[in-house]
C-alpha cells in the first residue's frame, strides 16, 4: 500500500467539541503515537517472542492496531489462508485464535481501531468471484470485537469498477477515542475518492462519502488529489466534512519545497500542525487553520538542528539485518534515538507490523519457516 502517496489524510473529528469544553472538564485526547517521553529512552526491553499463529499463504498480509489508553487493547490480523484472515488479541495473555472467512481473491488491506474498543478490517479483491459480478474488483469491510470475533455481517457492496485499490488510510480520532478509519480509494474508471468507515451501535459498518474526489479514467487518478502539495483534512463535530487545503493553491505549495516529505501531523483544536523533513536535519513547521486554510502563529517556520522541537514523536522501524530482527527509532529530524533493540533471530524475508497502545509498542512479525509463515509478537517498553 502506498500509505504516503496521498500525503496524509489527517482526521480531527470532534476536536472542536473537545476544544470548547470548560478547562476543568476538558480531557486530553488519547496518545496514539509513541513520543520521546514514553519511547525515547536510551535503552528498551522486549518480552520474549510469543507465537500468535501460522499462515500458509505465499504473500503474507499482516496488520496490527491498538485502542489507545485507557483500554490498551491490541489486535493482530493476518491473511491466514487463500480465503480467510486470522486474528488474535495481544496483551498480558493471548486471546483465542479466530478466523473470519473471505471471498476468493480478497486481501487484507486495512485494520484500524473503531469506537467502543472495536476494530475495522477492510479487504479488497482484484477480480472478485463467487457470484459478485465476476471480473470486477470487490471491497469487504467487517467490524471486529477486541477478541477478533465479528460484530455483525460484513459490508459487501455490489462491485461496479475494475482495479480497485486502497492507496491510503488513517484512523479517525474523536475527542476521547478512535471512531473509525478514513480510506482513500482509487479505481481504474471512476477516479479516486475518500470515504469514512465506522461501526454503528449494532456493529454494522457505516459509510460516509465525501466530496473530495477525482474523475476517471486515468492511470493514476489519486495523483490529482495531491497536485500542488494538496493536503486532505477531515474536520467536524456533529457531522464530519472534508476540507481540502490544496484547493487554496496559495497556502501550502510556496511554504514547502517540492522535495520535502511530510513527517508528521497533529491537531490542536481547529489548528493543524504539519512537520516536513528538510535536508541537513532541518524541519519546516506549519500551523494551518482548519477553518479557512490560512497559516497561524507566524508559521511557516524553519527549525534548525539546534532549535527546540514543538513536538517529539518517535518513529519505530522493524527490519531484519545480520540474522536478527531489529527495532530502531528515529525522531522528527530523522536522527537515531537510543540503541537498536534485537527482538528475535530472523533471516530471509520478514513481514513486520507494529502498534502503539499508549504505554508500549507491540511488534508483530512473520518469518518464513519451511512452507509456512510463523507469526510472532513481542511487547517493547523503554525506561524513562
């Protein structure tokens, strides 16, 4: 999945409502990314690897998602066989291994936290079969409880296009908890669009379409959404809507060099902060109004390598090197944080995923052993 091909879809759902609360009752939004205070120590420790399950597929798809504090619920989901996904909750104890059936040709694409401690799993199929307009692309979304069991029947719309692809996704954040996932979909003939996937009280998948889209046919219709540095932002209180800052062509493009990569974004009330990486350890910092797309508070600002950073996220990475699976961390400038941590022996092809639950990082990986994949997990914490 080209997760950054759309720039980033940043969801600020409910932010204005939280900002309007009296100071004595305002609650801090849950921490959903590792930061230097919790994950920036010089050394980290990891629990002994635990086997979560196995898979017989040739090309493994592995996803991990967490509910932020205070729940600390993490779910790992992987393609278990040609027509099924397996899931297991990860915590102090492992939950039961569960399977959810898929149509022929479907592949797991998105796993995201949803409301009330549940999760959303979205799969796509290149050429769906089984009586669902053979030869067309299919989409399937299902709600999962924290233990991996389905919440209701899956959402399986009648396919109407070929070559459907999910090119980007990001969890939607309400004031106190995740509420669903924003997904950017691109199709060969009908262009590209953004949709919000949520779960209702009964656990059924609910879809909200948004007006930000392009029209096909085009070989790469999603590129039109990011032309001239466009960023797509979802805002809302009672009913969400989408504001495309890139429609105001005079705002972001002159402020950011074309070579700059968006490193991180966060919301403060109705403001959106964007952090771009520049050469030689510099950072371009933008504060943009979510109401009218204008700059706020004297930004854009270029921060030098010696300037204090207004935000301190940590970016974990898992990679197999020299016969072992290693966890490394970098900061907003791309500099290495602390020491690398060896999690387990690993050689050959390794598929990895991780998720932050507000207190610890859950690293999950699959290694090819014989004719199958072995899925393992380890919990990583860092001393202050």
